[in-house]
C-alpha cells in the first residue's frame, strides 16, 4: 500500500505556539490536540477516504467538530482510528438552532455539502409508493441534521463506537413501528473540501486504532465518547490517587499522534496532496512537505519514539528494564557515535522526544538507542511498526543475534547493540534538523519479575506454554455491535510479539493482532407452548492472527497478511452444511476447515480440534475456544479495580500427555487469569473448579464444552502429534 494523503487545511496563515502544540506540558498534563491559530477562516479537507460524523463544539454555538473515521488507511503500518477536526464553522453545515437543517448546495458550499445533498435528493426521488394502480413519488422532506448523526439529544456519554457502528432499533409510535434515531453517516473521498476552520483557534487530533471493542472494566483506557469529540481541545490531566493510577492515565497518551509527525512521516516515503486556491491538486514529497506544509508548526523538528513492551504496556511500565535497584536508568539514547544512559519517557509520559540538530552530509539524521536486556532470556525480539531502521533487519524484525553483543553473553543484564534509525532532515543555518516523524517499536527483551508475588510458584515454569499467555486479546472486551446476529467479532489491534526459535526449528518471530469472536450456539425452544427460541452453548473464540512473521514454512502469507483485523457481524445459519461463509468471514478463505479427533482424558471421551487450510495444519492463527459460561466464570474471579486482564494457561502435568487408546498425543492446560491488581502488581488467579483446554497443537485449544456443539468440524485422521508445535 502506497503512502498517500491530503493536507487537512488550506495552506498558509496557520500559526502555532508552544502552549498550543501536541505533547507533554508537565508531569500531569498532555495535550492531545494540535491546536493552531488562524487570522481568517481556512478550508478544511479530508485527509483520506472515510466516514464523517459532525458534532457541536462544547462552549461555542457557532462551531462544530468533525470526526473522520478512515475507510482507507493513508500510511502503511500506521492504523488510524479517527482524525478529529476541531473548530469548523457551523454555518458551513447547518442552519437553525433548535432543529438544525443541512444547508443546501446553492451558492457557496463544500464538496461534502454538495455530495450529501445530491445523495439525499437521489434517495427520495427514487422512492415511490403504490396507491391502487397509481405510482406516486414521495416528496423530498427537509434535510435534518439528525439524518447524518448531528443530534443534540445524544448525551456526552455516548460512545463514538455506538454512533459509527449504529444498530437499527425500532419503537412503537401510536401503533406504527419506526426506527429509533434514524441516521446514516456519509462517506467522503480523500481531498474533498469539508467546510472551513473558523477564524481564531482550531485544532486537530490523530488517534491510533487499538481496535474496535467495548470493555466491561475500568481498564485505564481512554474513553472515546461524544464528550471527548465535542471538546474545543482535548488533553489528559492526571487525577489518579496513586502512582499506579497516574501511570495508567499516562499510558493513554500513546494512542495519540502529533499531526506534524503524521505528515512528516511521509517525507521518507509517499506524498501529500494539497488543493490550491484555483482548485488544482498538487503533490508534495520529501523536504517540500516540511518547507511548504509543516514549517509553521511548533513541533516541526520533533521525532517521537513510542516503545510497546511486555503485556501491551509501554517500555519499563513494570520496572523490569531498569539497570539495578540503585540505577533506574533503562535506555541509552543519542547517535550511534554517542549514546548516553537515561530513563525512558518525557516528564513521566511514556514517550521519548528527539529535537537536537546534527552536523552531517546526509539526507537523514541518526537517532539511536540501546535497550536493556538479559542475554539469558531466550525470547528476545524487536519489531519496528513505524520508522526507517538502519541496522540489519528482515521484514522489520531485528532478531536476537542482531540485538546482542556476542562478547557480552556472560553478562545477565546489559544493553542491546546500538539500534539506529534514519530520520529525514532539512538543512537550516548550517544545521541538519529533523523533520518531525514517529518511530514505533514493539520490544520484549526481559522477563517480568514475579519473585515477590505470593503466586510465584505458578509463574516459575518458563516452558513453551507461558509464551501464549500474552498473545490473546484482553479477557474483558466485547463487540461494538449489539444485535441478535449469531456471529460478532471484536478487534484488538495491539501488537503481540512472540519468539519460539528456542523451542522450534519451524517457528520464529511473529507479530500478531487479535480478535474475539462471539458465536451463538444451537437454538432451543424454551417453552414448547410459547415457541420462544433461545440459544444454548454460546461460545467465545479468542484468536491471535499473524500480521507478519519470519516463520520459514508459513503456508499462505500473502493471503493472511494482506487482511486487516476488523470488527464484523454476520448471520451464519448453523443448519447449513456449507460453512465457507464462516471460514471466509473469520480466516479470510473458504479453503479452511476444522477437523476433530477423539481422545481419552481420565477415562472421558473428549473431542479436540485442529484448524486446517485444505489438508495442511494452519500455523498462522492461534485459537482458544471456551463457552460463554466458562468466560463468565473467569470474569467472575477478576477482583475489583483490576486492569489488563488476560487468559493464563497453566500446565498441570507434563505435556504432551499420551492417549494410548488412540495412539496420539495431546496438550492439556487449565485456564486462569493474569492481571494487574489495584496496586499495579501482577497476579494470577485460578477458578475453584478447573477449566481445561485441549488440542493436538498450540494453535487450536478448546474446552470439551466448546467442541461438544461444534457442528462445522469433520473427522480427522488419527495422527501422532509428538512433533507438532
């Protein structure tokens, strides 16, 4: 996918002060909005193709905010959830205050207003009713602002996901069934005019997409609701009563990106289009992006480094990367020729910011780091999500052999080799200055320390199965959809890194994203006299999907890796024998199938499953299936005020267990939960009654209850699985 975008505002006239700029202000405040000032109104343009929602701006009845949810991502590797334009002129969109109407496409109007008016007219002119033998056209009604989601009765607490993933609901009005809150959010193409930023202060937010889901718990995550979307400017102000609560609030900042860094990233690759005053489209590339578009931004020379590490938290969130009890430094930063020890972060926020000028003859500046690690930790790996790395790598992975200095292998805790990045520069006053950009890493280089926890015995086993405890989405997430369809998924786009090289000759480093699939089971008649149908055996499938890998034998990389991880809904008939729709919806190909095998465990017959692509075992998805009742059991043992709750796999006995009757081996684990408690300490709890999962490989583990009503599986050939991972 090529990097292509449109500049969000008509060029010229924008100014930005230090106080208006994105980023940390103090240890307790972080500006999420890149605010700016305009001497006169300026046109706003769609950054990419996307879906539009317009909302009133809190505190100013003459302004609105516009939320653009990308339909097509503008920059590869940088998944954007929302662009939020703050401070557009309300008069460019609506008239009236009590019951606003969309302005007509007459006189001066934007591409957006023109498009939605034409769509609205075409919809109603195409509607006809039959009155006896007479066909009557329906009159075009007034175009209410509420028809495109601008509805003042929606409370601030309404989640943006509830609006963007709206489900039709109906109510009885005087004997007539009508849709409640009927509206359709419009789509707009890249580069189309949206309206005008008002004179004075306006702003824009760039939000990374960590997935589309709801969460039952107060998980320390940022809440994307209409209250946030309606603000004139958005910021995080820490109000936590403990250091841990404040740390959770500071974690939220890593979901936001400086607009200057977003556009500056295109100077390495790609282009940014602008629309001239004459209506022509012109492309900017390389350093012209800086000189023509970014020059008036205060942060135009800032490069941001975000590092995600253990359990989807920021680097050293758990204090496992500090050098020692007396030295809390955890990183080296600078250039490849000059690195200094320091602490990761800026004013206690989990981001490093580089702004120093350099003297060189290159078209790029050198930003280098060294990360703390343990040479005794087998699963060391690093993946570059965004940024141009300047050391030996493959598919953005830096493997252990290229991270560790072989001469230091006898030292238990030390720094990695120097990790360098190229950042496009610009020559000013004899200095080479950075063009603002963003570097995002996923790095796991040391094990977490559980030695002080009372459940350390549980964590003492560092065998292969422990690697699976962090790859699945959080236990508590739910779908954004609310309806009676029997197939709903919630997407979880926080990358997980796994490195199995120490355990397998076939499996190497991989980066994964996740899904949670909610499936309704068999229909039953609750009361034969009432014909009321209910569902039994409702099931939940946790999936971790490889989005990139160094595996040597991956069967279908091009098919799997080309697909994103999205929330979906479907109505899949469990009575059909053709399940191609199910496998296409979930795994992206109708050539997938499920096979089952019978084993005996403690004299009980149990059906276990494998996922296959045609006749071959699949190794690009990891699956864990349980019933909704079992999920509720696990949720029920989560203590109050817990965060970051994941499934924990505990090995009760040595795997693989032999089933002599069937001449096969199988894997068996019991499930628990791992979480951060109210003080931020990691803990593990197992349910009173064990919940066991089984599989012939680690790629598909399920409970016996899950497979009991699995109607899609076919009989598999009994095999010996000693060598299956």
